[in-house]
C-alpha cells in the first residue's frame, strides 16, 4: 500500500467531514431548486427521498454501492489534501 493511501486518523476524520459537508451542501442546493426531492450524498446520491408520499407507497431509494463509492472518493481526496499539507510543512 502506498504511503499516500495508508489510513491515518486525520485522513479518516477529513474523509467524513468532507463527505458530510459536501452531502449537506448538495442537499441544500437541490432542495432550494426542487422542493420535493431530498438527496443525500455527493457526487453520487446514495439516498433519495421525495414527497409528498401517499400512505402505503415507498418514496425513497437507497444504494449501498453509491455510499461506498462516495466514501472512497472522499478518502482519496482527503489523502491527497493531507499529503499536500504534509509536503508543504516539510519545506
């Protein structure tokens, strides 16, 4: 495993911060444009709900593969960010 992708606590924390922040900002943007769609996840929407929902209807969908891909994407981004800051700090 390359040192760039070796897990550290800082990379994991930054991954979840970026994941939650990007998902939250994307949700705010979509809800401001489309009033009845409620996504979670960015760049891939792993959970999507819509409404108004009639009784006995399923008004949401979840995709676990998209959730894993989102987490992997944000881990790679956080690994590059932390690697960049560590290299700048050593100079």
